[in-house]
C-alpha cells in the first residue's frame, strides 16, 4: 500500500497532492502538461525533496517532513521507468539491467544472471548484447522495465511509458505493458497525459490539474461525471456549470437551460455532442432548450463532424457529413442549436 501526501514548490508549480494506491490496482495519475505529475513521481521516488507531507509504503515511512525522516532514493524499494527510459548508452541491455542490481549490492555474476532472466521474461533476451542505440523504442522500454523490476521493488512508477514511441508501435507495446503490469505483485502507479493510455492500463484514475487533484475514481465514474473542463474535453462531452432550481439551470455564463432532473444547488450539466441538434432556422416542435449561434469551426472526424457553436451557450455538436451538406453548414454561418431536457445529465458540483 502506498500512502503519499506531497507538497512541493518548484518554480511556478505549487504541488499539493494526496495519493493512495494498493497492490490490487493500477492507478493512473492523469493531467495536462505542467500539472505536476512528473514532480509527484520524482518526489515519491525520493529524487526531489518534499516541502511538507508524508510518504509511506507498506508501513515503512519514506518521508515525513514533520519528523525529519527522509530515506534516500537508492534505499527505497521503488522501481522507476522514466519517460525517455534513461538507459546508459555505453552499456548493453543486460548490463543496463544488471546495473540496478549491482547498485543494491548484488555481485557481478549473480547480477548478470538475474538480468538475463528478466530479459528472457520480457521477451528481449535476443538483444541482451545490444546497446540502447541499436534497440527499437519498444525494445528499449522493455529493457527499462526489466531494470526497474529486477530489484524486486514494492512500488513501480512509470512516467509516460509510451510517450517516446511512434504511433505505429504504441498499440502493441501498450498491450505488452498491460500484460507485464498484471504480473507484478506490488503497487503500480502510472503517470500520463494520454487518456487512451490511462483507460487501457489503469483501474483507477487520479486527475491532477495545476498541482491539485480535481477528480478521482474508476474510468467509468470519471467519464460519466467529469468535474473539470479538461476531463470533459478528454471524454469528448460538453460540461457546463450553474445554479439549479426545480430543473432550471442558471449557467454561470449567463444563459439558462431546462433539465428533466429537479436538482437544486450548484451543479454540473453534461451534454453529449450527439445530443445537440443543429438547424438553419428556429426549430419547430417543443425542444426545451433552443438558442441561436454561429458555427465557429466545422471539423470532419471520421464518419462524424464536430461543430463548435458560439452563442449564448458555447457548445460542441456532433452530426453526420450528410447533415452538414443538407444544412449547408460552414464556418461563420448562423445556426440554431437545440437540446432536449432529457439529454442533459445533472449532478452536484
């Protein structure tokens, strides 16, 4: 079990994050660039000092600022896979893996034998004599993972493990990494800004923005109820905020929406882009929410077109190419948007 309360001030970053993870799950810390994710990883690994807080792993205190406790990085039972892998360029793959064992006091012959075992386990023994520059991105990642696991750590930290790979290799390596993570018995924490990577590899998500945790939960919980614009953009939905009374939501931007749920108080309102209908004139019928706007952008994405509408309520709609053609939609053109009250999901802030 990992229990970390980390406060670090580093340049313009003010990081204050609590994180808990057990061996029964893979936890992904997800957030935009500059949110403080890598700083959190480096603090847990003991690579940078924390200004306040406490870090405990399997009952052992690694950091406690109030008590003056700080266990050096090399003495922590933690394996780290860095974003750029940081393999020693002058050492072969097997020598890179053995290096970590030698640093923990294992004799040369035994370290090399155990390193070979890990390379075989990860399916890369054929490249044991190769130096990093001769390895592909996926091969280098497996060598870095073998180096991290060879010391039998209780915690495995992975910092953007797929970021250095090209798009063609990422899918296959992601599947391999998921399999290797499943076979590791310790605590696993993944740092990433890629939602696909987080959803594919993790059981639980912790969303960090500007040095603070804004949301945490399972992938289903986070995607169903986003609590920030960043999360909503990752999921691909519209997120609005306002004050609700008897089903009417006074948005902070000034407009109002009618929802089917009679929720009161400060709320988030989520609207899927596919629930937004577009019209060239005021629609007939009885949609509860109708407003006029302008098609700011019209982007073809596969078999759908995402239209960003600016107006009293800024919103993204998702329609078919046929609908774009039928409505003669173009950037800058006037449109009417409508949303049924039953299509608005509302929940407390």
